[in-house]
């Protein structure tokens, strides 16, 4: 049975803007072979949408909670969605 493809929509809170968080997320997504994007929100959070197999996405969420050295991630929440297959790679959206 092939791995189950899923999508997550995650929100990262804390010191996650201006510290390389989106670049870190894009690097980790690419490294793990998942697709999607990370973008800053006006309220200081970062939104992450990612698609891949469920076990890889769970690993990815763990990395979102760690963040890069300069970040201070206070919380990451996410929800499962059905994949849309609209992403070609992983990017940090401006």
C-alpha cells in the first residue's frame, strides 16, 4: 500500500519573522521531498502549507517547532487537509 498523501496547514507563532524562518522551512521541505510554501502573515505568524506523505509531514512539523537558530518558536498548530497537488516545489513566499 503506497504512503497516504496529505496536506497540512500550519501556523507558527513566536519570533518567526525576520530570523530566516521561511528560508529554513523551505530548505527542510525540499530536504524532506515535500511541496508547499511558507509566508509571513501580518499578525507576526508564519503560515505553512505542505503536501507529502503523512509520516514525512509529521517529521516536518517537528522541524517547524524547532526552527532556525535565531527563531524562538512558541507554538505550531496545524490541521490535516486533502492534498491539492498544486505545488511544484517548496518556496518561501514574500
